[in-house]
C-alpha cells in the first residue's frame, strides 16, 4: 500500500496558520477518538495552507477523510491524498449545453491561463481540463465556490494519476493475449514497464473493439502515448484512460445528450465487431456438402510460415467454433459454413494486406554460409528469442533474403538480427604467406571447422596473406582471436640488432643462453654483416620473442666498457694504419679478450653536407656504404656542379683520415659484481677465507639475533660466528642472481635460509660451495638437491647439525635464490619447465607455507656466515 492512501490532507487556508490553531489541530487529531492511536506524523505546509496527517492504517485514513471536523469553531474538510496530475482539473456538475467557449473563459478566470485540452466524459457533466502550467488547486477551488458556470456553482476535484491506456480499433482476429504480448515486447527495455496482466480488461463498444492496458509503472504511459502502434499489421489508436471520464475514456467532442445514471462498467468478456466487407480470394473449392464447404487458400511459403508464427489459424478457430482451420503444404484450409469460411478468408486477406516486406543483400561468402542448415537454424532461433513475428526466405538466384513481418518494428528488428547474425572479419599474416601452407595451419583449420560445423567458413584471399573469417556472430570473435594468437606464435620476424663487436666475438655463451631461454618463441640469433657494412646480430623469432631478444641483447651490450683514445702524432698515426700494427692488435685482442678498432673522425657531418649540395643542385643521390659508391642522377649541369663540390669535401675527409685516428677499445669490466664492503680491502684480495667476528661487533649481534629469532626458545649457546669470504663463489652467485632478477622481474628471488651440516663438511662448503656431493645425505623427500630450512630451529636438529667431539654444532646462514618454486618429489633430479623453455628455480614442500627449499644448481646459494653453537644435554 502506498503512502498516499494513508495520508489525509486538510485545507486550513493560507491565513489560518497561527501557532495556537496549529497546536489545536495537533491536539484534536492526537485524540484516540479522531484516529490519534494510529497517527504517525503531522506536517504543516504554511505556504500552501495545508496540514497533512499520515496514518499507519488505510481504514483509519479513510474514516478521518469521510467526515467533517470542527476545531475552534472552524469546520475543516479532510480529503484522502491521492497522487494527481498537477496540470489537470476535473469539473463536476457542469450544466447541460454550456458551449466550449464559455468553459474556456471560465477556466481562464479561475486559473489565470487558457486550457490546452478539454475532454468530455461519458457523462457530459464531468469535464477534464488540461492546462499549460501547474495550478494551485485549493486557490482554484476557492474561486470556483464564488464563481458560477452556466448559472450554477460547480465543484472541482484533482485528477488522479492513471497507469492505464485505452487501445481502440483492434481487429476482430486480435486476442487480448496478443495485445499484452505486443506491449510487453515494446517496453522490455523500461524498468517496471511491463504490463500488469491481472488488470487487462476487454472493452465493449458499438463502434470498435478495444481493451484497457494497465502498467506497473506510471512513468512509461507517456512513452507509450508518444508513439504510433501497429499490432500484427493493424494500426491501432492509443490514448490515456482517465477513469473519472467513464468507461469509454472521454472525448474532445461534447455528446449531444448527457448520459443519465451511473456510467456502465466495462464488461469482463470481449465482444468483437464482425467484418462485413471483404474482397473475394482465388480459392479452390474441393468439396461441398450441404451447408459446409472446404476451401484451400494458396499462399507463398513465407506467408504461410508467418501465419503459423503469429498463431493466426488458432485464433480464427477459437473465435469461429464451427470452422475447422488447418495448415497444409500448399496453403491454409477452411472447412465450415459458407458464411464463416467467407469471413475467415476475408480476415486472412485483410491481414496479408498489412504485411511489411524488405530484402537483405548477401555477399558471396554469406550466400555460401547461409546454405548450411546450422546457420539457418541459428538465425531463426535468434528471431524467436527476440519474439519478433517475422520470417525470411532465400532467393537462390538473386542472392538476397526476403523478409516479411506483421509490423514495421518487427520487420526492422528482423532485418537487423539477420545482418548482425552473419559476420565477416579479415585476419592479416604480416606478409608471411607461407603460414597458410604450413601443417600447423592445416590442423588449426580442420579443428575450427569441425568445432563450428555449418556456422563457419575460412577463406584465404588470393594473395595468401589474409584469411576471411565468415560465420555466425557467436563464433567469429573467438575464432578470429584464436587465429590471431596462432599467427603471433607461428609468424617469424627478422631484424638486425646493432651491438658492439665484443658481444658477437667474446659473449657467444651469453648469446646462446638467450637463444635457449627464448627457444619456445622460436628465437635464433646469428652474426651477420649487414648491407651498410656494420657489424650486428641477426635475430629471428615470433614478434614477442623478437622483442624479448632485443631487450636482452641491449642489456648485454650495455655491460661492455668502451674507451676511446685520440692519436694525433703523425708517426703513430702512420704506424696504426699499417698492416703490421693490425697483426699486433689482433694478437692483443685474443690475449686480453677485448676489441681494438681504429675509428677516424665521424664523417656524419660531411654526409649531411653532401645531401644538401645535391638538393641545392636538383640532383638525386644514392649512397651505398658497403660498396663505397655514390651515384648522382640529374641533368648534366647540375651533376657537374654537385660533383665538383662533393670532390672538395671528400678530399678533406681523406686528408683527415691520414692525419687523425681514434683507438677504440671494447672490453668487459674485471668484475660486474662488487664485493661486500664488510670484507675489507685485504680480505678482498684473498680467494677463500673466513673471518671471525667479535661479539661486540654489530655484525655479530645482527647474525646472532637472526639465528635466535626462529629457534622458538630452544636453548643454544653461540660459541663463534665467522663471515665466509669466497670471492669466486660470491661472484658466481651474484651473476646468477642478476640473471634471475632479469628473468623473474617483479618478484623477490632471494631469501635468507639456514643449512645445518656436520663438522667434516664445513670446509668443503666454504671452499667449493653447496656442491651436492657434500650435501643431501639426510633428505631426499622433495628432490635430489641441496636443502635449506626457513627456520633455524629446523636445521639445529641433531640429524642435520650433529655435535662434533667437542659438542659443537655448525649451521650456515645463507643467501638462496628460490625464484619461482614448485612442489618437489622424491625422484626429482631436474626441475620441470614452468613455461616452455624456462624451468622452475627451486623446489619446496609447500607453496602456501613452506618449511624448506631445495636447489639443484650450485650457484644459487652462498654461505654468508658459519655459526658454531652448543645445545645443553637434556
């Protein structure tokens, strides 16, 4: 129940809102005799002179509004508050015969504006007036009490808001259900716009058939009234239904005689107007038997299917009880009395006359696609899902679809559905035509056509560099994306990556590692001498592989140090340009693992000047650096002038080559990894060593605190802590860390872990690192590698760090590269692939909450500190 049905409104006048009077109203209606027990709220609208009383029960609100109330000697009339139109006014008890001109003049006098529309009710004494602006109802009501119309006082009321429309001019063959279905479909996009089917009431009129349609939401009524409506081919009239005007909905024309008595209510059953006029049809009379006859009306297949889709035969049979209607292959059959048969034929003829048709032109590939039953069934299913009363038929010769529907909206929707159901897309292969001849493409082609049988065509273009994907709209997008992914994985691209000569000559191992790492991207890297005579590396692979390889080669190239030393002494210049010097430089390159090249002064400025000379003389130039050729094209005078100026520039360049040279040296730094500052200058020169920390050192305290943090209260006495300093092993570890950080960007690859060990294995670990020949004797449950614990308490067990003859135990604090781990198995000797071409970095017992990690590469761990401790004997 809405709030309005429980709210009562009092008009106390704009001058009667003194506080004592308002308090008296509150006291009066708070009394139990006047509904005070169920009173929820009192609201005073002083500017409008109104008091609104809100009750918790409808019955109480109706009782309060049904009687007069006297407060301080003033009579107050209460009215039940109902949502009403702000621009409409209901005039009641209007005298008979008052012309429209007088009504217009009267309305202008009491409202201040002329009426926009005047509607007369079934009882002509009731009139609804619509204005151009909102009105002050109580002010108008007060003026109407004082002013007469046609010699008599009239009463005015608000016009309640209506959720109902009146549909008129419906054909006899139209059922109530079809009208409801039409409006439901039209308003499906509107929230709350569906028809309230419980309130659809057929209308009985003498002039035409119709019915009332009630909506659940009043807001959609205006939208319905703003449009023209055609229901299964029949244009109908739709107007707002105001119950206060009577069952017929009112009229803009005043009836000649007013209706006496109360208005006749709408009947509960529908009575349709009989069709008296029809055009004769060309029908075949098969048999006549007394008063019955059988007639078959021949129809085209598309018209026949449309009648079936619209359930027209069933509706005719329902209304004509003694007429048998059947659908046959050649048409529609009627069997019954001549009169009924005649009427039914006339209705069919009338209905077919309202049909709407259109054509959809198809491309050659769409013609091929729609011949498949799967595609036809898919389109028909989509049209049924959208509840469109339309059918289509293929014209095999013209290459078009003929579409037929009962209404223009259904026709437009059906055409749109058909066009959207068949989609064409082009997929390009980036000038790699060979991909369509590959076995991989043949397998993918077969798989896609089998998965989407009858709904997909894959048509290569003439140049074999594109594929036309033609199919229904539910498959084309996914197929196109799958083909694009296939081309990304199988199309190979080629590019020359310019890098220093040192990379090509001395970093072949690193280049091969990049190639191996990107193997699943089909990357191949090989040296070349490109067309410009510059050194570089040729890279071939998929688009993604090519980009990854270029990025990795760039980072590798950036590690090379380059030093340039200018030489201007003429004797040195001549020697450096000699053949003997070149032989010496080659020997030095091999010995010191570097590249030494002689670079003259950059001639890029001279090349720019040569191009400007050619432009100024109207000459085109072609420069082939690999062959050392410069070709000039133009008229004789222009070429001669340009050649003379270019000769001067080249002469200066050659002189500079003999007078000046640069020695360019490319090499790798001695170490890409700096040693820790804590090692000290003297210790850095040692290959292997260990330094005992003093208990007072901050470094000692930090390591001891880290050790005790995960002992969980286990008693232990730390005897000493030694820093392990193995330069080669540390640099190998840091090189591996750099590689993993590059490979696994965005994650933390390194962790601080613990490794318990017996006393006899300590020296081997410090000197040779975590070689698996020294480790792994006590644990192989998660693989045959080196085990590290997350917590020191785990490594402190007797089995992992047994006491020596002096009861000392030994445990290493280690830096370990765990990277992307996987759960290990007892038989695991080599880590499996994480993605094609790249292995997991370590194994673990649990990915969610690991207790240990296992590594299978000796360079993935470095023993930072050796802790010697004792545990009391219990």
